[in-house]
C-alpha cells in the first residue's frame, strides 16, 4: 500500500513493494535485534521497581552492592551507546542506499482531446465535468456507465 504525504514541499512516497525480499528481511532482523537489546536494557529498571514494591529500600540495595550497581550502570551505558551507534550507522546506510535515488515517475500533463476521446465524450462535456461541483453517475456494473448528471457548474 502506497502512503503519500507532503512535508515542506517534498512528497514522500512509502512503497514497501520496491524493497527486495533480502532488504526487507535484513531490516526486520536488524530492527528485531535492537528491540531485544532495548528490552534487555530495561530489565534492571524493572527489577529496581519490583524491589521497591516488595519492601526493600533503595538505600539498603545501594549500600550493600554499590560496586555492582555502578558496574551495571556502566554496562547499560555501553549497551545504550552500542545501540545508538548501530542505529546511527543503519540510518547512514539507508540514506546512502535510498536517499539519493529518485524513483518517482513524472506523469505528463493529460491532453484534454485524448481524455475526451478515451471516455467517449465531447471536449465541452469534459470541461463541464472538470468544473462541476457535483457529479451524479448512474452505473449498471463497474464498466457500464448509464448516465452522468452535472450539477452546480
């Protein structure tokens, strides 16, 4: 499914079908790997909250094992730094691979004569349809238009 949005006069088109299966699997694996690291990084915080709820005080835990606590903080910092560097490199990779390509196809301006001929109507009818505020179309099936009524032009 294509998603298009305009940001600062730049049209962003999100079309996952342009990726190869290898690219999609690589991105999925890389993203999953770092999500697992983020969850691993939050486990000490969860343990700390559980200690507080069980009735232990933070003071007792820090005094009895402050060296382990600082070692844990150092490991968390190194893991966070590794994740940050990995995500930053992944961003540079994506910019290098996809950022400089222009995959947009420019559509030529439609010629009113060709449009009228394609739909089997006159140029005057086509211009009236383009200017109309309300158009009522009666159909028999998806490929058979019975009647077109133009209102408010």
